[in-house]
C-alpha cells in the first residue's frame, strides 16, 4: 500500500477501535444517556413520532431528529447501550469525512495529505471521542453544522450561477435544517455568524444576500413538515421551546440559565479538551502564519478561523455553558492544525514541533507517576479509583503509552510519522477507557445493574415511585412510562403542568398514603441519599436493596 492508503486504513481502524467497538461495554450513565434512550423507546412504543415524551409527559426541550435517529438504531440493534450511542459515533465519522471532502475540494492537488491529517486531528482531539462515544445529541448537531459549513464554503468557491454552486447551497440548507431538527434555533445562529463574518472579511458584500437566500429556503422547507405537525398537535410547543430553551438558556441571568458559568469557562477548559494537540498549537500557528501567504489556502484558512472563533465567542457570551457546546468548533480546529503542521514540517522546521512534543512528554510523563502513587501506594485522603488490580495496570499502561508516543514522534525522521505517532498518543487509553470506568462513578451514575436484577419483581399492576434523579433510568430499564414522582419534578416540570398529568407528582405524606393503600404492589426507586432523608416519613419497606452508599435503592412495600 502507498503511504496515503496506509493513512486512510489507519483512520478507519482508529474509528472502529475507538468509536464503534467500545460502545456497548460500559453501562448507561444518568441522566443523559438514559434520557436519550427512554424518549425514543416511548416514541416506538406509542407510535407518536411528532411530540417527544418522557415518562408519558410532554418533554419539549429538543426537536425530534436526535430521538428519531436513536429510535431507528434501537429498532435495528435492540434496546442497548450500543444502539443509543451508535448515532453519536456515526456522526463523528460523518464529520471526519466532511472535513476530508472540504480540503480535497478546496485544493485537490497541492494538499492531498491535509484531508486525512485533519481527520486524524479531529478524531483524536479529546472531547470528540469522549462525547462521540456517549449517548447525547451534541455530535449529531456538530455533524449537521459541519455539513452546512462545508457545503456553504464550497458553494462560495464555485462559479456564480453554476449548478455546482446551487447544489452545494441546497446541501447547506439541508444541513442547517437537520441541525435545527436536532437542537433548534442554534442551528441558524452559528452558521449565520460564521458565514456573515467570512463574507465581510472577504468584502463580498453582495454575497451576504446572494449566498444566503437559497439555503434559508431549503432549511425552512426541511423543518416545515414537522414544525407544522408539532404546532397542530401541541400548540404551546414553540412558545416553551423558544423562550425556555433559547432565550432563558443563552441570555438569562445566572439564576435563570441552565449550567451558568463565567465568560472565561471555555477558555479555561480549552487546554484539556483539545489534548493532545494543545501542545502543538504554537507549532501549528507558526506554520499557519506562513501558509496564509499562499493565495490558494488563504480563503479556507480565513473561513476556518471565522468558523472556530465566532461560535466559540457566541457560546462564551451565553449564560449557560457545558463543554459539549463548543463541539462544532472542533472541525475548523482540526483543519487549521493540520494545515499549520504540514506547512511547518514540510519546510523542515522541526524545532517548534520538537518543543511541543517535549512538553507533552513531560506533562504526560507525570500522569503515570501520579496515578501509580494514588492507585498502588496511596495518598492520605484520596481513594484509589480502582478496586481491581487489572484495571489499575491497564490504566497505567495507557498513560505510559500516552507519554512514550510523543517521544517517538519527536525522534521520527519522516514528517507524516511525526504527526501520526503524536496523534496516536491517546489512542490506547481511549480504546480501553470503557473498561476503566471507576466503580464509584458507576455506583453514582448508573442504576442499571440494580434495576435489571430486580426487574422480575415488577409486574403490570405494580405502582412504581421514583425520585427525579432516577426517573430516566427507571423508564428505560423497566420499560414503563407511568412512574409516579416523589417530591421534585426536575426536568419534567413543564410536562407535569398539563391536566392529564395530575397526580403524577406526590409529596411525602401522599407517598405514605399511597404505600399504605397499595401494600404489596409498591416499588420505590431513588438515590440512596434521598431515601435516607425520607426514611422517617415512610413506612418500613418489605425488602430493600442498594447499589452502594452513593448509589441507588430498590425498595418494595
């Protein structure tokens, strides 16, 4: 095989080993993964594909496309963690393919290496595999936005009035519409900011309108059928979805926004979530500075800078923040890093790369030592993460490889070997990460084993009580949508406000009365810490089992 073929083979193998094979190994985590399993399961069970429901209650925080994709996966592969996570993983693969398409179409001859190298940077940037192997919607949104951005840029490069331009603009509109169907109006804001900034930077004033109208029409047509259907079925959807999920989340004060964080939150998180490439950013910057003088590369570099900086700034300005929000910034990051490193190394300017790799060796070299001290020797006040020796040895092996491969990269003579070896520094750890979930984390975040152990005790006439923290897992594992909530409504508060949801939220005196009236047919599932607070106000259980002090309880009455 040629060197380039080997690189494509490496990309495919990396994707299979990191993103596909581990999907079904670790248990589902609360609250996100069980939520994105329970809602699609209810869609399949009820046949209502228009209005999302959780526990039989209206759940209007997201449009339906992410639930549809998970539903299709569940119907194809069964009710499993693999099925819930597969659409997210495949979305990462689609983003990587789009990155390669963009570079190949932007300059197909001069930079044949930039596409696969950019895909490699993308697939190995820490946040991408962490989120991409988790059952959430962020990777799907990032893939749809990547489709929008790639097609828009290629349309902007095509001849005015050509069929190539029209088809790419249509594809951009479809991508934007799909992104809207995954997370809503955010799909309009991020592309508008990026494309507007890029066209202004290029002083293409007429294209601000000329390139926008066709994608906007196509995006509208893409979302229109479901938008009209949900309005007809649930007239209040758009009122709640716009004001609660957009205005309050992104513009509300710290008291109103979900996950409030300061402006600098993403700046503080960036060095970690972009690992291992954080160490090579100065080297990539030097190479990019030289490459931007090349007219053939300048427009793509400008576009990627706008694509990275504008969404990053937008999410930093919003009141609510999670590190997953800036996942759409990773494709342009990967493209810029790949172009910069290739420019630097092809000019035989190895020293900046060597310095970055050396810093990575030093920092990563401290991690196995720190882990060994915590796991095998012990430090006062710090609990070893693993009770099983094999897990500790596996973790320390992954950390050692993560330190040694940047060293090998610094010693390599061939520039593509340098990049590949550095990229693979975290690959082993990512591959084995599903086996390295600490027992305490599983105890706190995954009640699945406890619920499956007692599932045979749940019958059709059993009344199930649950606290809000356990609700999604109870719905998923016990395959029920009629759970009675104890005390707090949490994220289903809106759904409980409808008349048909009366009596679904009970306080402790009502729970006590319910238990006394239906003895022998009541099950309570809750976080152990919550149950300890309630125990004095509830009757003594007939049986009780728990997954640990920080875990969950399963009690029968």
